[in-house]
C-alpha cells in the first residue's frame, strides 16, 4: 500500500466535505520540528518552500517525518515550476499548496503537472512516493483520486477568477493570502481594509457555493482567533508556524530580559 494513502484520503475527504481541519506550518528545515508539531491532532503539515531556504532533500526528510507520525504533508512550492512539482511529489508529498494562482489557465497547467494521465501529464517514475517500486501499481492507481491540490488566492485577479478556479474538479479547496491581496489592491498591509475583507468574503462565499474548502493562517492561534476564522466561513486553519512561534517567544522574553539589562 502507498506510504500515506490512508491519511491522505482522510484529509481529502475532510476538505471536500468542508469539515473543520487544522494544519501546522514549518519554514525551518529540521525534521525534529515536524515531529514536535505532529504530536498535535493536526490533519496536515505544510512546508513553506516559497519563503524559506528548505531544499529538495530537506523537504523529503520533513515529508518522511510527517508521514511517520501519521500526518499528511503538503509542501508549498516556491513557484509554478514543473521540475519542483515532480520532485516533491516523487518524494512522497500528499499533494501541494501552490502560491499565486491567478487564473483558470494557471490552475489547469498546475493540475496537469500534478496528476497522472489521463487526468494530467505527470510522468511515471520510481522513487520514495512509489515505495521505490514496491507500491508502484497501487500508488499510480490511487494517486489521482487521493492527492490534494490547494491553490492560494493572493491577488485581486485571482479573486475575480475564483469561480473558474474552483470549477476545476481536482481543486480541493483554496487558501486565502490577505497580505498579498492587500498588496495587489495598492493598500499593502491594510488587512482590515474593507476592500481586502470584501475580497476574502467573495472567495469564502464562492467556496461554499462550490462545496470546497477555504483556508487561512492564524498567526496567533488562541481559541478566540480560531473561532473567529471559522465564524468568518473558513473551513481549515493553519496554526501559526515555527518562525512565528519563535518570533513571538523571543519578543516576549526579550521584553522581560530588558527589565534586568
């Protein structure tokens, strides 16, 4: 049986049923961080390759650590790159989170790289994902239906094209990037601006209508903030990240230390 078919399928079912789901997020390369995060009852671990120095080899170690703990792993690729997509999937990733997906055309191109024929054009190979050959037939047979694909909606262009993006059958849900949306609107960092809030609500409403998941990241994951995200209409929440946690801790401890400085 493929390495993580069971929990990959469970995650996909949750997303498609718009059930509440939780993710953790790592931007640092050491698999020990992944092992710590995966002691939480999370549904998936995201790897931020886009805004980090995490390499292909390091990604595979993180994927392996996550799956060893029974948690699906969804790397976020750095760009729309066919080679990176192929290598991460062959390393055993359970799917992908893809930044800056702005159009139906981009969605179709990315899905073509992710899925095997006849749904896509992913090439066949033997690597960790296929159990180095032992699971090849089962992996190939189940991959298209079990793998997860989540484009990020991070521009006003993507917001305007959201219905078409969600119409692609193999899109399981989307993740909103409010910072980048604010930038594309010419009001960078103004996350509470009505235009940014309205853009997010348009995506949330479209996901509900299409019956697909909609996610966000909660930088400070306390009960109030998590409930606010679900009340706004999000169906999955990424709980901070290793970088945010360390940053918050050092700020807090730094203020404390200054009292004795």
